[in-house]
C-alpha cells in the first residue's frame, strides 16, 4: 500500500455528486494492516451506515484501488 497524495484525494473528492467529506476522511485514514479487502469491507460497512450515494462509494473504492494496486 502507498499513501494517496492530497492531489489524488482532491481529484476523487471533486467528482460530481460526491460527498466530499466522506471521501477525504475515509481515504486519508486507510488502515494498511487491514489490506485491500479489509479496507473495501470497511468502506462498504460505512456506506450502509452513513447512506453514502453510489458516486461517493465509487470514489472511495477507486481511491482504495489506487492505494493498493497502482504504484
């Protein structure tokens, strides 16, 4: 895993219809020991709890992907 840059998080949080605070907070506090799957599961649980819309969930999932897969 690599830490996302502020610019990367800003790009994801700036997408149309995204709940900015949710994306910024979630992606700035990814938990490396949980791994890729653990962070996705946490995002899904938070999405249900906080009733995030689909574009917010997609932005967070894309950010998790970038942190773990894109080097």
